[in-house]
C-alpha cells in the first residue's frame, strides 16, 4: 500500500475558463494490497482496519463479515484555487482534502 503521483488537470477537464490558477495540482492516489492479518504486517493501518482484519482472521462464517481493508489516503491537504465567479469577480477557493499525502490500510 503506497502513494502514487497523479496530476489533476483543470485544463483537461475543460475548467480552465473559470479556474484561473493553478492549471492543475498533484492529487496523488493510493494503490496496493493490504495484507491479512494486518496486525502482523509492517504496513501502516488504521485502528478501524485493524479490527476488521482481526475479525476476518477469526474465520467467522458470517454473512455480515466486513470486506478486507483497502489502501486509502491517511492524511490529506487542501488546495487553493483562484476562480472567475463572473466577468468582474475573482475569488479564492480553499478545497479541503484534495491532495493525498500518504496512505494506509
């Protein structure tokens, strides 16, 4: 489970008419397996994923068994945009949780 670079492009999305800057940003994404059981691995995992893994490792034959942990962003940060609201109005927008900084199971 690890972080991969990925650049989101406002230009490719066709949003460059109203997003003045930036033209894009490093959004990144998480990819890779989460081994089971997590408790015996060196991979970073959340407490939530840990209890799911522990429950699954007990082998309960239960239709309510949760799915295996997924590789997801653990910490994220905001991105600031300068956007054209109207012909005479420009505004700064802060969008929370837009860039993945690291990953965990």
